[in-house]
C-alpha cells in the first residue's frame, strides 16, 4: 500500500483478532481491505498489495448516499474538529446537535416535534420502545401493567440489541436460539408483497382486528414502512400503513415507524411514511443520517408522547448514551442533510430507479431467479436458493462492483451520486452475481 502498511499482515491480523458482522471468528468468508474511498468508489487491496477500484453498490449499508470524501462533509467535520469533537450532553448542549434536531423536526412527518439523539439505529429502536411503554405507564398507570408488548408483522428487521431483536422476524432473527432471553412480542403475518399490488382486504382486516383485540397488552405497533430491509428486502403497499395508523389511533396504541433504512430519500420520498401520507407517534432514523460518515441515529416523537412521559410518576426517560449529541457526528449530519435538501435528490433517486429497472430486467428470465424488484434507489434480485456469497461477490467484483448478498438476495442501493453509466454497470454486476451465486 502507498502508506507502507502491509496489506498481507493486516489481513492476517484481522483474521486472528477481528470479529466481522454476522460472522464467525475467524470469518467464514474472505474479508477485503479498503485502502481509500472517494465518490462512489472503494479502493480494495489484495493480500499481495494489488489494488482494485470498484463501484460501491451498497452505500455502506444504505448510509453513504453522497459517496465518500465529499468535500462538503469533510469540511463540516474539519470545522467542528477545530472547535471540539464531543462534550457530554447531560446539562450541556452544542450547536450542531440543536441545529440537527431542528432540521429533523422540520423535515419529518407532521407532529414529530422532539428528538432523542442516539448513537446507533438499534439504540434508537430501544429508545422508541421504552418511550412507548413508559408513555402508557405514565398516562394510564392502572391498565399499563399489561400494556408492555410490541406488535409487528413478520419479515422485519430493527437491529441487533436484545430489545430490537425481539421485534425482528422470529425466524431470520433466530428467536429459537433466544427463547426466554428476548421478550415475547406479538407477531402478525408478513404484509402481502408488492408496492403496487392491490390491497388485500383480508390482510387489512387482520391488521385492524389484531390491533383492536390486543390493544390491552400492546403498547405500540412497530414496523418498517414500505420496505422491509435486512429481514428480506420486501416491499408492500403503503395502504397497510394507513390501516395501522387508523387502527392504532382508534384503539389507543402508539405507532412507531422505523425509517432507519428507508429515510432520507431512498424509496423516492424523503421518508417512506409519505407514500402513505401518515405520521407516526414515534419515528427512528439512522443509517444515511450522517451521509455514512459516523454512527448517529435519532428517535423523534410527538408532543403527546413527550409530555405523557414527562408528566408521569417517573417523569424522566432513563436513557442517556455517553456519546449522545456527539458534535462531530451531528455536524456531519447537518452537512449531509444540507446537501440532500439543496440537491434534486428526488430526480436522482428516480433516475437510479429507472436504470435499475432497465438493467435488472435481464435477470427476470434466468433460471434460479424467483423475483426481481425495484423501488426508488433499491434493486433486488431474489433467488430460489441461498446465495453462494463468495461466488456472487467475485462475480460482481469482476465487473467492478462491490456487493454484499445475504440469504437468497443479491441487491443494491447505490449512492445517489452514481451516473447513469454507473447504474447500468451496477445492475450488470447484480445480474452476474445472481447468475454466479
Ligand atoms: C440497520 C437497521 C437498524 C439498526 O441500525 P444499527 O445502526 O445497525 O444499529 C434498525 N432498523 C432498521 C430498519 C435498519 O435497517
């Protein structure tokens, strides 16, 4: 490597000491070393020191929407670095955190007025669940002893901490391994697939009746709106979200929308809830919040929820991460939101959607392919068998693209800055990876 670091030595040390996400120790697959990243591209170095620059088809898991080393983001962080990086948030505040909270309130669906800054998506989900349970304990102390469950549909993913795990799909979340450890929640069948498929009235009634019948033990319904991400990359008709909104409102249950993957334009709307024209009581954001620069997430809530909790018998929310309101992360988020709002992100996402639809169509007729779907800047090829991740990754890299398939899925959510030509290159790589995997 240019800076003299020995790639072979690092990769060997990585294998000996470093645990990777959803992996064994040592890793079950091959891990690649990133030397540098700029725009939509990553430079990967092999153990022998050979370097290869590839397009990032994953946006580092939904996050790097503006690409890497964006001058505006780099500069915002450098500027904040020259003031201070972090100060505690108990009893102190800082400009980047206040500005960010104001922005989130003004851009999010109506009624979300208050912001709890968390340090990762999973923590934002924990905070959302705690808020919901504590809300009922505060406003209806008599009934609330029983109102402690979350209700969700299957196929979801909400993070990896124990509380978040409890509302992940029981099968892909491996609940059997965690019996008696994660809380038992109320699961409904998964939403019928397809963003533009007609509404299934039987499923809509099932949602309505489940909320009505279990309102006495359910504090909140928590779902990912429109796109279920890591639980299977499935899309559903936004009308089901309206059904949930109406039923929860009618029966005294809160609605939590987890927009950690879908937020900030990815599905073609700023927030996926806008496809349904609804606003939740509590909303979680993360992933693309800092443009992929740093770990930061937030839980937004309505005044009803905030005041309910704050006027209860225990009038505080007992949660406060050490790095809450981190000024560097908040300054990155402010720069990222500024870039997003001053750009024509809607046109960029639509352009990527068109390119993916066109490019992935080739996979449709292939044997082994169960489904091809595109929504916003998300493209998915689902196979009828588990992907051979190693072979699929190699096939994509041979076409100059980094992908990270899982389960039976080869999928992409590129940075919004990719050109039309790069979108077709990514789509070709997805098709090739699906054929190889
Ligand atoms: C990634 C994700 C999370 C968890 O976020 P982390 O930052 O990885 O803890 C929660 N919910 C959804 C929908 C996600 O996609």
